C-alpha cells in the first residue's frame, strides 16, 4: 500500500512553506512547458502566480531569479492576455 501524503491546502501556507510551494509550482510548470504540455503548464503557472502574489517583497527575493524571470516575463510572452485562449 502506498504511503499517504499529507495534503496541505496551499491557501493556508505562509513563510518558508509558501516560498517552497511557489518554487515547486514554478519548476513543475517549467517542466511541463519543456514537455510541450501547454494546457497543464498554463494551469500550474496560474496556481504559481496566485501564490506568488501573496508573497511579500523580502519573500519574493528568496525565489531564485531564474524562476522569477520565467514566471513573470518569459511565460507572459506565451500565456499573456494578448494570446488566443486555449480551446475548451
């Protein structure tokens, strides 16, 4: 029988746990992007952005720069409002 995972609601996270979750979500979105799974990447990116918006400025500085750049700038080029939304 597989081990049970402790499912924690991301909305209740704060501090170091929130930073860790943001990093995890951005890395997951980036790996999905590399696999050309754009719909899943878009979903994870949106989750990461929601959590990233909750961070204070000093906490945002703890996110590695490469992840911040991918989340805010590079991915905006492909997922911004100016792009055609995915078919549903």
